[in-house]
């Protein structure tokens, strides 16, 4: 499994930087965003280092499907009952700040910090 020692989210996967974990299995980790835009704001990440969505290949279809299918399940576990928003930022013009693939999953009563 690929791992980048300089990557913030790889350090979270390795437990070198603390996070508020919401879910973990052999393929993915979900934790609470440190600057939430919504009452519940999770990041779902693969445990292996994949920098961006543009770096995904056909071999990652199952992984991405797993991440997407976890979103409603984790929101339900967090008590989110009225819908949620999923976002994956990719590259500079996509506003990506951390170059380890992550899916933002946000829910809870509005108003939120960001629309
Ligand atoms: P993006 O702009 O899509 O790359 O989003 C990166 C997200 O990571 C932002 O929403 C940050 O608040 C979040 N973030 C950065 N550092 C941490 C951390 N140590 N723990 C949890 N979330 C973080
Ligand atoms: Zn990484």
C-alpha cells in the first residue's frame, strides 16, 4: 500500500497526527474535519496514498464505490436525517488543499458556514 511520509492525511492514517475518527476499516478512514463547514463534516479517505481524483484508475473503482456508499451510512450514524452534501475537490482550480484524496461529507441543520 502506498504511503507518503510527508502527507498530512497519511500521518493521520498512521496515527502520527490525531484525528476524531468516525469509522475505519482495512481500506478507508473517516474522521471529523478540523474546520467544519456544517454541524457534521466528515472526511472519508483511502488509507493508501492517492493524491487526487485524477490519479484514480480502473483498479480503484471498488474503493471509490466503497467511499461513496459509506457516506449515507456514516451520516445516519452521526444523526443526520435531512440530507447531506458530498464534495471532492481536485487540483488547484478545484480548491484542493490537502493532496491525499478525500470526500467531504456534510450534514446537519442549516445555516452552514459555506453554502
Ligand atoms: P480540501 O480543500 O478539499 O483539500 O480540504 C482539506 C480539508 O482538510 C479542509 O476542510 C481542512 O479543514 C481539513 N483538514 C486539514 N487538516 C486537518 C486535520 N489535521 N484534521 C482534520 N481535518 C483537517
Ligand atoms: Zn497521503
